[in-house]
C-alpha cells in the first residue's frame, strides 16, 4: 500500500492543476467502489457535524493554537490555552483527527497539518463562520422551501431558501450588509479568492496595458480599468503590482459597506457605487453642468465572481448599466466559470447549487451568450486560465 501511495504522490507532484484534480476524482471513485453500504450510511448519518465542530474550534481558537505551535500539544496544555474542559477537548480533537483536519501524534496529543494551517488563517476562519452562520441554515431550509414552491427553479432573489432560513424579506446581499460580522466574513473570503493569474497569457489586456503611460493621468482622462463590485480592492492591487504604469488609471467600485471605511489604496480611485444603477458622473456643483463623464468610456470594466450571484434578469441589468457607459473600444471582462455541457466537476456543481440559494447560477457558454445578447452585448472572446475549474475571462463587446 505504501508503494502505491508513493506512486500516486509522485504522479501528483508532476501533474498540472487539471491532472491533480483528475487524480483526486479518480481516488474518490475508487473510494466509492470500496466503501460498503454501511460505511455510506454512517457517513451520511450526521450531516453538518464537521461544520459545527469547526465552528466550536474557531470559537476556542483551537486551530490557531495548534497552527502556531512548533511542537505537538497535549490535551492539558490545549485546555489551559482554550479554557475548555479536557474531556470535551478529547472528543473534539479525536473527531478532527479522524477527518484529517488535524494530526494525531500520540495519546491525547495533536499537531497541525496543512489543512489546519489553512483553517487557522483569518481567511480560513472567515470561511468557517460564513459556512456555519450564513450558509448552513440555508442548506437546512432547502427541502421545505422547494416543497412549498412546487420544486420550481429559483429566479427571484427575495424568494429563495435564504429568506426562509434567516427569516427575512430582504435579498441575501441586503440582509448581509445589515449583519456586519457576516458581511465582513464574506469580504475576507472574497479577498482570499483573488489573484492576478487571470492576466497570464491574456494578450488583449497585456497589449492595452503596455500602451498606458506611467505619468499621472489628467483629471478628464478616462480610466483604464474599473473593478465593478470589487470589494476591498484586491484585484486592483494585484493589477497595479503587475503593471505599475496603471497606477492612477484604476478605479474600484462597490457599496459603501465595502469601501466606505476602506483605507486609501495607492494608485486606485475608490468610488461608492451600486452596480444596479448607471455608472456615476461628476457634476459641477455651481452650474449643475456635467464637466467630466467619470467612469464612462473606460477601456475595461471588470467583474469577478459577480454575475453568478444574480438571476439572468438582474445580471442583464448590471450589464446594461455598463453597456450604456461603454465607448466603442470598451470591453467588459467577466471573470467566472464557464460550465461544460457535460461532465462538470464537483467544485462547479457545488458552486452552482450554492448560488441557487440566492437566485444566482453558474453558466454554460450557451447561457453566457444568451445573457450577453439580452444586454445588447456579444461574447467576443473567452480566455480560459484555469481549465480544471472552467475559470475564464469572457470578453464582452457591444453588438
């Protein structure tokens, strides 16, 4: 068995991302074939237990203590650090070790593994809290919600399992902005998912970025890149690192709850904006004459993990608002999943069901084409940059 495991590890080390995920999928299929019916029933008997146990562990700081220690910790020491009773800790830690979330090193002695360190990070903790506090109640509400709604697809953001779970008439995002802790956890998660990998091999962006002077832009100059719904500005920051000449030509837009108290970002103009409203303009306060059409005619309008949050009707409205601001050479860049017609992997199907809870969805190429057309746009190009998870930049141009 050890030699077989060593061979698999060697294959994984030499594989690209698609190959690595293929190995994981193959191992899951082998596990399913080997697992007895009794094993399957036992595994499904107590759903949500891992999420609840992780939530308790996060409250205690348990994962952080393990991750920050250079040596394994015995239960008496963990009890001293957390204030929890040793008998309770023994049961929690034994379960976490059995699910490989931590590592057991001896009798009542534990240490962190790679998963522990990920979960102990502030962004990992945010995922634990978001999963348990915001998402898990929605999952529990799904069966009753669909029974009450005659098993119809979710298309209206105020009639989803979310409203039933959280006893609200508000849409999920309106509810979230009124719950500071929940909203902050979501923002931390979004930050953890960001990066500049989407720019690799993306010639359209690279060629246009090279044309921009590093000189400070004129007040009336159109922005190069507008990050629509960009949260805390992580994507603008990453882009500015890769293309320093773009600093001063980048714009971050989001709701006041996301950017209202945000510290200034070097080279990035922050604008409070709701993407369900037209792109903002600058107005002369004395004469009420429009001096500069601000954010209109930008080269790129970028939306990362935005469109899958919304129904087709709402997503089309977001695009129409941007379409009205575009110049002939402007392009919309949608950074999201493009589902395959068959054989979708588990990551993308989980994401699709998660988005369904809020009336959003993941989309196939055909669905993206239809959405773009409904907003007076067309899909001009698709730049795939993580083939294993179907992640791509859809370039939209005016029809």
